C-alpha cells in the first residue's frame, strides 16, 4: 500500500468522464488500498480515482464521517438512484486544498454500486455522507464542486488557489 500524490484541479484528468470498470482484479484491489491510504493520510472524507490520475469509475468514502470511527469503503461504478431535498453546505476538495465554498446538494440520496467482491451494494445516506457521495460522484463525471458556483465567485477562488500554488513553488 502506498500514499499516492493527489492531482490538483488544473490537471485535465479531473475533467475526464471516467470509464466504467469492467474487471475487478488484483490491480483494482491494490488501487483501492492506495486510495484508502491516501484519503486517510490527507486526511479527507473521500477520494475519486481520477484524483490520483486514474480515470475509472471508482471512489472511496468514509462511511464514518459523522462518527469518530473511520470506515472507508470502495464503490465501483456507482450510480445515484434517488435524491431528495436540498441544502446549502460548506464543501472542500482534496484537489483544491484550503478552498471552501457553500454548495447546494440533495439532503438524502440512494446509491447503488458494486463492491470489491463484485457484489451489488446499495446505500442510503443523508447529511454530510450524502454530500460526500454526491461530491465523489461528480468527480467521476469530471465535475468539481466550484462548477456550481457563479463564474465571479469561482474565478475569485481560482485566483486564490493559483496564488497559493505559486507561493508554494517559489
Ligand atoms: Zn473532491
């Protein structure tokens, strides 16, 4: 297992419509283990494979996000099957560190996916977990959380983030 480096939001891989996973093999299990380790190290609530440069439909999320206990799971080819309610809430992204903004999300969702054993799984989620799942789903479709903000607001955040990257590289 290894901590992988996380791509930032200006990397084109973050804009990819990710590919459906066809085979659950050793390579995928190893990828999932690295993704979990990378999420814990960041630390973050979830991570999509394209955030470490792999444009496949797979993400990890911490089911224990609202408790003290970490419980990271891997979801393959996930699909949101129902959404209800709407709520503004603060959100950030490991690919845009230190930038947060209020994003509107459904308050309750249902999701289906395949787990690492190839078994169909279903989850119902609300609150912060529902938000995290919607955020990770967006990554698989090349969407970043600030896309839903107005252009002016997004440009301010982009400039702030670009400045930060520049400072760090000097
Ligand atoms: Zn993200």
